C-alpha cells in the first residue's frame, strides 16, 4: 500500500525500474506524492500541492524520476522537480486546459496537448521552459508521446491523424491519416 491514509486516487506514474510511483490526489484537492513501492512508504521529498484537478491527471516522468509533469485539465502543465536548484513548482503555461503531457527520458523535452486541440513543445533551458506551438488537430487529441532520445514527438487525434514532429528548431513535420477497415 502506497498511502498513509485512505484517499481516492485519480492518477499515477511508475518509474522505469518499477520502484517509485507518484499518486494523484482526490478530487477535493490534496497533494501528489512519491512513494517507494517496495516498502510502501512516502519518500521524504517535498509534496506537490496542486489545485483540485478538473479531470483525472496524466503523469509523465523522466528516466531518473527527478522531473515529473502533470496534466490535469487546468490551464497549466505542472512541472515538479524532485531535486530543484530553486525549490518550488514551475509550470508550462499558455494552454486551454491541458489534457495530455509527455516528457523525454532526459527531462528536457515536454510535449503537451490541450482542449483547444493545440500541440505544444517546451524545451527546458535549465531555468525555464521555452514554448513552441507545433500544430493543431481538427478534432480532440487522444494522446502525445516523446521519443526516448527526445528528438521526435508525436500526437494522435480523433481526426484520424498521427502527426510526428522534430523537436529541433526548424524541424519538419510528418503526418498520416489512419483508416481502419471494419
């Protein structure tokens, strides 16, 4: 059991080695926390206090589990550093209700998708997230991901398109419409 008290959990992410997890809060608002799965104890790291989520949160983490992001339907994509140089929570802003987020294993490339169907790329410069709009789907977005090397990002939507972008400045975009026969 990875909680010190009973609570309704809305989301989780597991580290690559399966030893750490982040559990999301109840809908009434709470803190997100990091637990050691082997012992079931909460780690002595600052909790992530966030407003009550508007929807079940989507979590992503880097390979070292030192940077964790949360898309919970608010106007920000929350970015939490477990070992920050400057304590606190930062946010990648400029969204209309962030619904999806993915983070590269090195923690420097973040891709998000919002309710306005806009896909954004954020590159971490060390102290801040530098945003860039990648594009837009014509219907609701169903998910986003980042390649392990952080050089490519992808999104898929209810419009039937898979879009793949280079995360490098001036990079190109590739898209394909997926048609399934019944």
